[in-house]
């Protein structure tokens, strides 16, 4: 599901028009982005948490190629909550997963 499909599904589920749904979703995503930029941890209990951390510089060894120096950089870590994990597991066991 891409952003436009998500907005359409959100609009349909909440009975909102696409313009309002697009504004809501964009504002939500913008706030998450800004909070992470500001170094804040985001936690939606039972759903997920997000936080940033700095990954140290390292040397990568690509298969079949010469070593490559990877500079230190900041990454975002996603951690699923118990409710999200349980919902996904339940869908896997009920056969609702699409074929890859």
C-alpha cells in the first residue's frame, strides 16, 4: 500500500473526503518526521515505537567487491508493539497473507 492508497482507505474508513484525509495523513507524517529530527522517541503503545540512533562508521565488504568505507550516519529504528505483532501473527495463521 502506498501513501495515496493509504489516504483513500483512511478516507473511506472514516467517512472523510480525500482532501481532508490527505491533510490529516500528511500532518501526522510531518509531525512524526519533525519529532524524530528533534531527537524524540515516538511510542504508540501496543502499535509501534520509532527512535533514531547514530550508527558508527564501518567497513562494508560487498560480495565480490573491494571493501567500502561507510561513514557514521543516523538511522531510524522501528519496533513493532505487542498489538501489532499479535495482529500480524493472527492474520498469518488465518491464511490472510498474500502470496509473495
